[in-house]
C-alpha cells in the first residue's frame, strides 16, 4: 500500500496523536531520502518493534555548510515512495524548508562535547544542524522508537546523548552498517562515485578489515595501525585521508590504554566525495 504523504507539522502531529489514542506504538526513521538498503534495514527493524512506521524525507539545509553538496544531494522522491510502499511504511513525512525553518527561525540544539570531534573537525557546523533537525522531528513525530545506522557512529552517539539530556521519550535504536556485496558501506553519496572511484573506495572497508585482523592477532600499537591504514588508502590515486581516528566509543576522546570499546572511524575523500566508515574494537 502506498504510504500516506504528510507535508505539514500540524497534520503529522494529528496523525501521531490519533495513533497514540488507538494505543499504537510508532517507529520513526529520519532520512534525507534517496533511500538505500541501509535505510530499508532500519525501516524493517522499526516495523518489528512498533505497530506503525514513519519515514521522514527532508534534506536538512542547516547540516550543510556553504560549498557542501546541499544543492546536488541526490533526490528521487518517486523511487523513495515506491520503496516505502514495498516496506509497508504507514506515513512519509515530507516537509518543506518553509515548514521546518520559517522566517525568524532562531533556535538551535548543540551537543557541546562531541560536535567538534571526528567529522566535526572538517564539518564544524554539521552536527548542530543534525541535532536541531532531529530534535524538531522528535517533537513533531513523537515516536516510541527512532532508528539510526551505525555507519554514522558519531551522529548516532550525539543523538543518543541528546535524547537522554533533553528527556525525549523516544528510544534510540542503532542498527548495524549495511554493506554492498563487495563491502562498501551503503551511502546515498556513493552515487557520486565514478566507476574507477567506486572501485578504489573499497579500500575503506578493506583497511578496516585488515586492522580488525591485526587486532585479533594482538597488535595494539595504534600509531602503527593508523600508518598502515593511511598508506593503504593513499596508495589509491583517487583517495585522500581526511581522518583516521581511534577513539573511546563513548567519549570520542583519543583511545587510551584504559578504553574498553574503541571506535576506529575514518573519513576519506574519494575524488570530491567524502565517505565515512568505522568499526568497533573491543579490548
Ligand atoms: O543521517 C541522516 O540522513 C541525517 O543526518 C538525518 C539524521 C536524517 C538528519 O537530517
């Protein structure tokens, strides 16, 4: 069945309240559209958890800095609706910029500890835009569960902490990374890659798997592991490392000897496209 498309905040709130009166639980997957298998896995997980499902499709301007890919961010609403229909999504929330950021808009939400780390170093205003839009969407949809992918590990952590700090009732679920059969993590931005770049982008996943193997063999010299990764990545002519970081998975501070759960996160420019990926290493 084709999902109901809701474009206004008032109508979305009415729909959620009606479901709540009927005692139905709501799963919510916020997206910027151009859905891929990663999004669909979140939608399926949401349908297992709750009675009804909402997907938002909104390319949020405040999380893009001037000069980033806001204008060329891939969009295909018809295809997104088809995919949502196949996944039996109940409602697609598809607001306009005027609806989300009307004239006179003034208020932003910022995680002051984590937003300037990892991706925040290259994209200093990005997470402020993400937390602001997600807080607004949480208020509007008022879901029982909201689902995010682990590929954006920093985003998931920041949103989890935001939900805790600001007392949102929505439970945050973080689901595993979904990969293409050849290992490339699914991302709407993969569409920007030329065939040659697409091939060279495999080095992100390959270098993570190599570090996992060395870690299992007992290697703990993080500088050595980082150098090995950087060398492998930069040996591909289209690839340039933005960052490779071993950080504590909860604080995003540089991993130390006492870090139990280490997030190994990387961002790599493949041509002009910046891709991210990560893995967790346990001590
Ligand atoms: O991960 C995304 O697609 C976006 O950052 C999100 C969470 C939908 C907010 O715009």
